C-alpha cells in the first residue's frame, strides 16, 4: 500500500513537471531558464541520432523516452529513470517516443565537478582514492526525494525574487540526492583528489584543447601521472573509449559542424580537424554517421 502511494505521488509530480515545461516551451528545442544551469527540452516528434559532446549534467525525462549511445553501450530512459553524465563524453542521443499531442519533455541540470567536491567535503561521504574507475554515464531509477527537489527547483521559476538565494540550495540538494543513490560513486569519483577518474578528467581536457594534433600516449600518461597501460584501462572504464577513439569522435563531430555551417567542404573540413588523408576521413566519417560526408550534409540541410 505504501509503495503504491509513493508511485502515485511520483506520477503527480511528473505530471506537474510536464505541464510546467510544456507551458514554458512553446516551440521544440532547447530552452534556457532564469536559472543558468537549468534547461528545458521539447520535441514533438522522434529524432534521428544527434551526436554531441555531453558535459556533466543530470537529465530527467518527464514525458516520452530517449535512447543514448556511448561507444557500444546504449541507455534508454523515460520518466521512471534519470541519466547522469559526470565527465565530458561524446555521445549520440535519439528521441524514440514523442508526438505533437504528447511531446518529449526533459530538463537538464548542468553541474561542475567543484560542486561535487564542495558537497563531499562538507559531508561524511567518503570514497576510496584507489577505488576502481566507474563509467562517466549511468541511468538510475527515479525516486521521490530527488523528484521532489527537482519539482521545487522548477516551481522556483514562478518567484524570480527567490532565485538568487534558494536555487543554489535546491541544486545542492539535487546533487546530494544523486550522490546518495546506488550509483552515486560514479559522480563522487570526479571529486577524489588524485583519484583515477579525476586524472582521466585532466586527460580529457588535454585532448579537447588540442584534438587536431596527433596524440602521443606517453604524453597523455604523463598528464595523468599513470603508466600507459593504466591510462588505457581507466580511460576506457570512464569513457568506454580509448583516448584515440575519443579524439576521433571530437574530430568528426567538429568537421560535421563546420560543413553544416557551410564554412568548409568535406576535404578541407577533414584537414582542419587533423586528418591527412581525405579517404581516411571519409571512411571514418561514414562509419560514425552512416554515410559519406557530402551525402550526410546534403541530407541534414534538407531538414
């Protein structure tokens, strides 16, 4: 009986969140709010896979369903679950349940590693420095205490005069709830000073800053203060990719962006992101996006 009451409350909270987001978002797309780290997303139809570098965030679907791919792993989530990304990851996301009458509605709350550090340092939570690395993305079951805090954060948009004082407190509570969840260690690991995941975070930043340049594993190992084998192991545990694969996804996504903007043709886009061979660029582009560069860009520009 108690569980049914809890489920009923969750459904009511999700309905209210859906109504508020739907009222806020008059059109499809990503919408900013008066809370800088909070964004609403609306889509009235299913989408093809959209590739992006997803920064650390909590994503909560309140209506519809989405499929996220990271390397060979796929994660489906809907109002019964929430998704957390704890490090910058190259993913593809596909909305798989949406319609004009019942659009896909989602909220995204961005966060920074320092926020996690602050919460852990002021609480009794601990995390072993030598603990094994965990994936930087996970889907977990939604629970009442988390959804309650999220709803209060969204309700706060009705009283702009309260935002400056109350929104940081509620955001802190949301992150605290996630840290206490079963998979909270996946987020805690980014706050462990000198821990494997934090070192991998430094390597990710190093790759992102100069992804055009040829990667040298010994250089990355030095950045992480790890052996080459340890770097490969922990990098793949966190990102599900090798450093080379991670760089390749950054390159291909940037090349695609440049072509879509009309700034460069396929050959020059490939050169601009570090490819020396047009044929290699075309081959790897086709493998990632499903068709050669020119055909893919023409298709996208038709939408």
